[in-house]
């Protein structure tokens, strides 16, 4: 079971998910473990007189990517947590 858990954690660290904002003007790419690996900003999103809107788009794209990572984490780790339930109630942690 420990090997499966380590393999699942590695899979999350190796998998990239994306989040977007502004109809694709800003794209954030993060790992399934939540590490930001890149941020792409379309030049059309850059208005020197309105940097606040660009900042909002960046935050929204990162939030969207984090939601995708959380869904990936749930899909990846859920079968392992279900397997732990059969071993006497899991780890005794909330949600496990």
C-alpha cells in the first residue's frame, strides 16, 4: 500500500494541469501536487494603464488550475483511501 501511495504522489508531481482566465488570455500550469510551473499571458491582456485587471486574471487562472489539481488529486488518491478503509478504518485522519 505504501508503494502505491508513493507512486500516486509521484504521478501527481509529474502531471501538469492548466487553468485559464479571460477567455484564455492568461493560462497557469501547475503540477497535480500544486506547484506552479508556468504562467502565460497573451499580449492582448496587457494594458499598462490597468495592471489591476491583469493581476485579477492571473489570480483567477491560478485558482482555476488549483481546482483542476484538486480534482486530479481526488481521482488519484481516492482509490487508495478506499483501500485503507478495509484495513481498519484508514489512518484515523479526517477524510481518510
